[in-house]
């Protein structure tokens, strides 16, 4: 056990080991940062697009049922011009 500890201490003192460990650490940090921003961007854009598609679908369904445009505008929150395009 003492030999293993001694070998570990000799290895970790070397400049090559420190440089490799620093590079690994930076790579892990870069990967974590990239994943964080990808998730934030995906959630922001994807969720907003999903909400808009949901509103459009709901407005389309209400319009198909014969609900007046002014009521659809109040209930869904889309502008009348968007509802008129449906």
C-alpha cells in the first residue's frame, strides 16, 4: 500500500501529469458549459415554439366550432390577424 501511495505522489508531482489533469478539467468544464447552453437554448426556443403551435391549434379548433373571433382572441391571446389566417 505504501508503494502505491508513493508511486501516486511521484506521478502527481510531475509537470506532465499536472498539465494533463488541467486539460481534462478544462475539457469537462467546456462540455458542461456547452450542455448547459444547449439545454437553455433548446428549452427557450423549443418551448416557445410549442406554446405558439398549441395556441394556433386551439384557435383553429375553436374557429372550426364556429366560435366568434373576438372570443378566440380573448381566450387564446392571439392577434385577430393570426386567427383570420386560419
